[in-house]
C-alpha cells in the first residue's frame, strides 16, 4: 500500500485523472487494507492514502485533509475528492462533532465516510442484512467472525468479500432507508455505514478489479 506521494501539478500539465484522497482514523489498517484494492491501473481516478499522524479524531483528520488538499492544489472543478473515513463508536459526542464538521465544511469535495459503530459493519453487510444494534466495534467483529472465522483487524478480506459486493451495497442502502428519519451521523443509527457509497463510486470507475 502506498502512502501519498504526488508532485504538485502545474495547471498547464494537469493530469486527466481526478485524484481521490483517503484518510482513515485509528492505529489499525482495516480501512486502508480494504480500500487499497481500488488502487489499480484500470481506474478512472488516481487513489492515494494520506497519513493521519498521531491525532486521529474527526477534527484532526479534517484539518490534515484540508492541508493536503491545498498542498497538492486539488480542485473540485477537476473532479478531485477527499474522503475522511471514520467510526463514531456509538458515541453521541463524536457524532455531534462530525455533524458540525460536515455543516461547517466549505469544501464540498471533502466528504465524510462514517460508520457506526465501526467499519466492520460494511464487511458484515456482505453476508447479511441486519438492523441489530451493536454495543461497540468488538461486538460487530464478534458477529463478523461467524462469517469470516479468522477475521482480525489486519486481515485482508477483500477477496473473501469481493463477489458479495453488490449484496453489501444493497444491504447498506436498505439500512439507510431504515434510519431515514434520523439525522446522520448519529449514534441512534446503529448499525449504519457510508462505505457502500464510497465503494460503489470507486468500483463503477474501474474497468477491471
């Protein structure tokens, strides 16, 4: 997996492919391992990962993304997008902070990709539709291990899930509708994840994966 290393682009020599930046929270590499599979030659975009550093709360991730966006002179007009991938862990304060960041965000090309309680909800949706509430991320992992017995945070399970991707997107969409009367992000939406929308965007712009 590559960390980001893009030379600043001169306006007259701008790449034709839009740049997609991804920054994820936490010490584990679950999100990055999974999403790195969309770094491929057949993509209509150039996907890169931004190092989060030591501070991985929502505000710090947003500030890091903003700095990298300006450093690389990225542009909404050229189709560049920044994705901030994070969990809210059933935490009302975390959810409120993310909602406020979204509300005050002046760059529509920087988007939040939120999961509650954890990213593993997206993986679980490959195997089942559920609106069962989970107390925390560990409870989600416990349920996921019924489907992927050897699952752990560092496991690359993309190939295991690959053929079920459309089912996961459908299950994710159904859950969004189930919680459509709630403001999102919210700890009341449990489980829910935005990862399906991100994966759909990435997958539709890849000729071969």
